[in-house]
């Protein structure tokens, strides 16, 4: 009997640990889904005026609308999307009717259209405020002279465009620029891999228990022999 106790305890404890890890991932998945739902709801809220002093922590992804004038000053950010391929995000300086100067991420243009002439003039822009965190140790330095940028760093962009450190990601504009495809904010870029972990931990628990039962069965047969 002693030959069975240790493997049985080992099998039960191991299975319990793996199941508990699976249960934890189920809870994390529910939390993540609720978090993503909150983000989607915030992005789709009724647009409001841009706050006088927006804060990244409080106003990130705030739905906002502004009326003013697009200038010809713009920055080009190298980007690649699954649907559109390689190209540039166009971030333009935008002078509001109440005397502010902010930045608007108008969207995507193909590489050949980097220096094409784009719409300038009066427009109303609806979108979401954002402070992207895109720079890490692998991000190249911006080619300022060639106007090829690699990360949307709001304070650095604002200095280059002589604007307030406010970036509005366009979702809709009253004046359509047919050469630019908007890339509005959504939650699709936020990973949610918890279902894979749930399957992994529960699968390992099943395998662990099956291996334990197989070992006990073989041990029993060996003893009888």
C-alpha cells in the first residue's frame, strides 16, 4: 500500500495546483474582458469638448470633438497594418476655433503618398484623445530631417509642431480626405490571451491526472506479477 501513497498524493497535489492555475486564469479572463468592454464603451462615448488641461491618466481615450483648421504642418510615422500594409500615419497641426493648437492623427497613407498634398482648411474632427507608449529600447531614433518618425511621443511631437501636447486620433471628419484612411482607436490592439492559458492549465491538469492513474495502474500490475 505504501507504494501507492506517495504517487497518489503527488498526483492529487499536482492536479490541484494546475486546476487552481486554470481557475485563476478564468478569473483573469473575466477581468480582462470587463476591462476591454470599459475601453470600448469609453471610446464610443458621446464626444465632448477637449478639456482645457487634459491629463493622460484621466483623459486617455476620451471621446472628443473639435472644430478648427488643418494646417500644412504634419509629421509622418512609419507604420505597418495587417489590412493596409506599410505606410505612414499622418499627424497634422490643427488650430481650433477657440485659439488652441493641437495635433490630429488623421490616419494612414501608403508609402508613395507620404509627401502628397493633403486637405488643409476648416473641419470638424471627432475622435479620441491618446498618449501612445510606443518607444522602447529597440525603437530607432526619429529621422527629423527626412520627416520619418518611429514612435508617437506626444511631448516630442508637440514641440516639433509647436502645439499643445494633445493628440486626437481621428475617427470621423467633416471634410473627407480621400487619400487618408483613418485608424481610429479600438481595443483590438490590447492582447487577451487568457483563454489560451485556461486551456493550457486545464489540459495539463488532465494529462497530470491521467499520467498518475496510468502509473498507479502499472505499479499495481507489476506488484501482482
